[in-house]
């Protein structure tokens, strides 16, 4: 389940984001955290497992008819394509009237997720 970031999740959010190579530098990570908190159009969503543990995070920008995924990160033990697709499925369900897109860094992941969804919907209709 995706949960909107709150200040009391800061350490968890920073820990999950620190799995992204660009955010190994603490100053860069703090700057990015401030960017996500600067406006309602920028959001961090934490992915919570059924057992209550947070094991992923996704950083988005909300546009008029799209959701732009800037970052996503899963804890090492949860880092599978299936889990990544599950997070993106949940994101799409949260914003059913908006198209999920990715930045240049995220484009290949979003493309693979879309192909997987297309394949599943074709399989489910046969």
C-alpha cells in the first residue's frame, strides 16, 4: 500500500532513497527531500508491506493529466520486477485519470511496466 510521506517518516524515507546511487551524498539527499516537500505537486509515497514495514519509496510530480515518476527505490530484499510493477500498479490506481510517465532515468522501468501490463491484460482477455 502506498502511504503519503509525513515528517515522522523522514528517516525511513531518507534510508530508502539512499539506495539510489545519486543520493549517497547526504547533502544531495537533503536537497531532494526539500524539493519533494516544497509543493503539493511533488510527493513522496512510501510503499508499506502487509506486515506494516516500509520497504519502498516512489517520488512523483503531479501534472494536469500525468504523474511523472522521478525516483523509485525498494529495499534490497524487496528489489524485484514484480514488486516494482506492484508499486507502479498501486500508483496508477491512486491516480486513475492520469498517465504514469517517467523521467529519462525512469523511462525504461516505466516502459517495462507498461509492456507487462499490456501483456497481462491481453492474457486476461483470452
